[in-house]
């Protein structure tokens, strides 16, 4: 049978991505977590060797026996795996054997491979193709992968979504949303996505490409940092606002760097969605969680200066800006696509509710001076929290960082590993394809290291627990420093320029030819 999707560039991209994913989750498993197993010990050793006399004195309060406990806890969560123990899900297409061949080549068992195909004609072709191949007993399910995610009783180590559609197309990013909403990726897992950018040869694509470019500009403008604008990105540069770039100038820059901005949009959404957007919505939609942490949870509690601050400080409110139209884009098809796009990001498939919930949680979770925002238990901790009593190291140990830990325990964010992120671009016939491979980590070895709200105050007073927690939290802020800081902002204990503890930077997207 003729293989329909076997172009050289696609084969090469598929092979690179799957080989790297399997190697990362097996041979490099303990290097690819947000905090490596030795991280807490490494931080203490750094201070003992390079710190001031006060650094040495305070870090010495963290006993080696406590570090041993943390490392044992880490090992209880992040266990060794062989390729044969990894479970993989992917979108089938008409030739499922193409992906299966690569997976089996690198040690995945056929029984651990799950393929999904929703199109009836393509499904029938896939079945025929698989039966004619050397893999007649693979599992190929008819239907949308997101429907199976809701009912399958287990998680996947690798999920590969070759959409061959744009990031704002119907039923693309919503599938990614559901993977994290239903927590179907293992506690350390890899998501591979493949999105297209409509080609320029078809005149009908011109408007859609412009819309995608505007989506990217709208989302990236308020970010404190973006990737470098030249070429295919990577690294970081400060925001448009800090460079004195106006909205009109930024839109023009986006227009002249179309591939760069689309590339950035894809990666930033894949970073923000599981680490912030879903956890925030999960909190806002659960009254029990809201009542555990907050009171007066409504926009009526917003400070009288909030709207003015929102307008004046886009970098401090980047999610609200990015999900709104503060840039004032006057284009009907943009707003149609923007609404559809936000609906896919919403766990309720409701664009307006998405913005409302993100705005609420963003306000309540940050450092505020009002006395009427926190639940009785959380307010008791806030009033007794004096930052001058907490050793500073690099950053001050702020009250909002305690909220991040407590809320993260129950909202289950997935954090991305910048160091192990891989991105490619290749040409399929006449269409540019953007492939992202991202390692995600639930960081339960950090969140579950501390007790729950009722016992948290006593727990954090213990020097061993506080120091081990803060040293571990440093690993998260170093991954997120340039790309989002809604959780764990300002939790560095070692300067971000120090080798092996530096703030991580994305590498530019590589072109496959």
C-alpha cells in the first residue's frame, strides 16, 4: 500500500523527536526533572563553598539527614524507567505504522502504543495499513483522542499530536488542554506537538496568516520577556514596553517576523497552558478550593486603582492583557478567531469565563495589602509572616510564595523544562510545520514536601523544612525566569547567572531540510 505521509523532512523530524523523547525519559530521566535529585544538596554545597559567612552559617542549619529524606522522597516519585516501560499515545493518520516503526526501533513495546483516529475514512485506511504491516495487533481507536482521555484509567509517558493544522484551528489546542486538565501525562512526561502555518501560495490563506500573526503579537506584547526577534528566536529580550516600542511598532515588527512570532506563540501557549492557565481555572471553578484560601472572591474586591494599574502595567498583568484586546485590533476575522482560540484554552470552552477566572486568580494570588482577601487560616499566616525574619539569600521569602506552594499542591500544575525543550521547523510540501517537544514535570517532590494549610505555618518554621523547600523552589524559578513567572516569582536563592544554577534560555528553533 502506498504510504501517504512519508516525506523525508517529516520522517527526519519524527525520528529526531521520538528518539530524543525516549532517551530523555530513560537514560536522562533524572537530569530532565525540574529539580535534579541532587539539587538541594548542590545548593547547600554551593553556599558552603562560595557563600558569605552568613550564607555558610544559615545553610549549615540544613542537616544532611534532611537532604537524605528529600532525595528519598524524590526517588519515590521519579522512578527509573526502561523504554519497554514507557506508554505512548499518538494521532494515527492513514499510516500508523510510520510512527510505530520508529517507536519500536527505540525500544517501545507494541502493546504500550495507543493510536487514535477520528476521521472515518482515515480510520479505515489506518486499519488496512496496520493489518498489512508487521504490526497487526496494535491498538487503533476510532474517535477523538480527547474523548478517550476522559475515560482511560492510566497516564502516558509520551503523547504525540501531529495536528497538521494551525494552533488556532478548531480542536487542536483544546486537545492539549484536555491532556493536562485530565492529567493524562505522567508526573514526568513529554508532549510532542506539530502545528502548521498556512502556505503563502494560496491567496485565500493571506487573511488567516495575518490573523495568526495578530494573535501572536497580542499574546506576546505584554510579556516581560520574549524570545529574540531575529531569525527563529531563542534566548530572551526584554518586553516591547521596556524598549519603548509602541503597539503600532510592535505590530509592524510582528508582521515582518512572521515565522518568529508564530513560533513563539506556539511555545508560550504550550508553556502557559499547563503551568498557569489550567491551574488557575481549576482553582476558580472549585468553591471548596476557593474557600480554603480566599474570601470575597469576586471582582468587587479589586483595589480601586486596579483598572488603572491594569492599563498602565501590561508586564505585571500579562495573562489578562494577552487574553484581552488591549491592543485595539480592528479586524473582524481576528476577533472571531481570538474568541475560538480562547474557548479552546478554557476548561469550560467559554472564552469570556476564561478571562474572568484568570483575572480573578491573578489578582488574589499575587502580593496584596488588602485585609479582606484571604481565608481565616491563610490570613493568620499572612499576619505572622515577617519577611525580615526569613533569611534572604538571593530573593526575599515572600508570603505569595507560600500561597504558590499551597495552591499548587491542589491545582496540579505541570512545569516545563526549558533545558530539555526541543523545537523544529520543516517544510511539508509547501507548508511550514512547527514541531515542539516539551518535557513536563508535576514537581510533586516540591509541592508535597510541605504539609497542608492547617499545618503549614508550623512546618515552615522548621529550618530544615524551610531551607530544603526554598532550595528546591530555586529550580522552578530558574526554568521559568524568562518565560512566565505567575507561579514562584522571586524564589531564587542563588544568583541566576551562576553556573549550573543559571536561569535557563530557550534555544532557537532548528530548521530541518
